[in-house]
C-alpha cells in the first residue's frame, strides 16, 4: 500500500493535512514502527517521502442493510428483500423467498442490526383463516411479539402473532378518517385491533360500533381505546358480525368493510344496516373495480336500494395482477 512516511512527531499533523486534502485512504489503518508512521494515501503526494508498506485493512462498519448482506446475497436479492420490510411498532416482519430460506438467520440478523428494532420475524405462511393471521418465524432480537405501533398519532397495541394488522393501510385509514363528518354513526364490521375506529375517533366526534370475531383483537381494541385520547366513542363487540348485528337496533351513516377476501358475502348485512344516504367503504381483492361495483349494485338491488359510486382506488398491490381495492358508495332508497 502506498504511504506517506513521516517521523512519529509529525504523524498527527500530516495525517490531518492529508485528510483535509482528501488524500488519505480511509480503508487501511495507519502503521507505526518506532521512529516512523505510515499514512495510507489514495494518490501520489509531493513533498513527502513515499513508501510501499503492508497495512491492515480497516474493519468495515456497515451503513446499510445492503452493506451488511453484500457478501451473502446479490444486489437484486437485497433490493427485493428491502421492499418486503413491514415495520409494526418495534417489530420487523420480512418476506424471505424460498431460495433464500437457508440464509434467513443472516438476513434476520442484518435486519436486526440495521433497523435497531426489538425483534425480527419472517412470514412463514400467507394470511389465512377466518381471523386473517399468518404464521411467523422468529429470526433475531428478542422473541416478544407484542408491540405498540404509532399511526397518524394513534397508539395501536397488538400481538403480531395473534391478530391481523397491516401498516400498509395507514394512508387508506387517514383518507377514510378525513372523509368522516362529526356526528356520524359508524359500524366497522371487521375492526381487528381497531385501527380504523381509533384513527377516526381520535379526530372526529363520532359514535363507532366495532365488531371482530377474533377475541384477541377485541381485547387489544379495548386496550387501544384506553391508550388514546378520543374525540368520539367506540363500542367493541366480539363475534360474527352477521350474528352480533342482529342486536343492533339502529342504522349507521357509514359502514367500513375491510375483509377484502369475503366482504362481498356480508353485503346483505351492510345494505340492511346502512342509513338512507349512508356510505359503505367496501374493500375487495381484484384486478378491476367492475366486480366490486357489480356486487354492491346487486346487493342494493336485492334490498330495493340504489348505490352511487363516489370513489374507487387501489389501496395496495397484493400480487402482480391483483389489488386490494377500495370502493366507496352512497346507498339510498329507490324512489
Ligand atoms: C383484514 S382484517 C382487517 C382488520 C382491521 N379492519 C384492519 O384494518 O386492521 C379482517 C378482520 O375481520 C375479522 N373477521 C373475519 N370474519 C369475521 C366475521 N364474520 N365477523 C366479524 N369479524 C370477522 C378477522 O378476525 C380480522 O380481524
């Protein structure tokens, strides 16, 4: 390695001069041998004695997830992993492709070091079953799956192993919250730990009825009601919304239906419970809006109601040709 050779007493001043001129190499350690010091340089420097000396390389401090993994994975593999990060409170959840499964511990450790969160888990299955949760494998940090996630100022406590929660719906929740008016009576048919109800009730003076079939989700919703300062109120119910709703003796100005795989099978319940001119925020998985619009129209038709579609949007991509889509419709009696 090419170095500037200087007497030890000049070492510090020379080092600073070379560093300021951008001529010192930061990849190797300075060496001393009793009388002289050897400063690694990036190019020839005049006015100094130059020597060729073997130096110890600097230990690299990784500054990014990519650097931590660059010896293990290709840059494409690293880029794909990066887009799979979901951060829920102080927990990171990764999607690791099958071909990298044998490297999951290294990847998990890299994600743990890079994100400095409490725990890293990997997705071990798709979201499945009635309560919409997935299997997770612990990779790094402390195996504690309970966390508090912050979203638009709301504090949302949950156990990532026991309940459904997606931070990727934050923008959608804010959008719905902003469309709510004070005084609305709202039903969230599939509320989970309550992100829609909490985000809305923190900001609007509304009355929300929140239903979920998952006992654990309702337990966290109750905790979340206590964790947040609400302008409105939330009444939680645990059970199948088709059954539970039989005891509701009121209609709602807005019904939120975020169970995208099956919401269409509950449209009869929603259309029955919606107030005249009330809004249904309907969600489904689809590659178009047409299917959802037809389902909403057909459910309204059966109850002799009509629907005016107010807004359609893509919430998030679920596969290359499928989206989690949102359709907002205003339902009114037929004249
Ligand atoms: C996709 S998650 C959405 C949760 C929440 N809205 C959110 O955005 O995080 C759907 C939720 O519906 C609940 N669920 C499924 N079937 C149900 C039913 N028949 N009645 C009430 N809740 C149900 C599941 O337990 C799950 O928490």
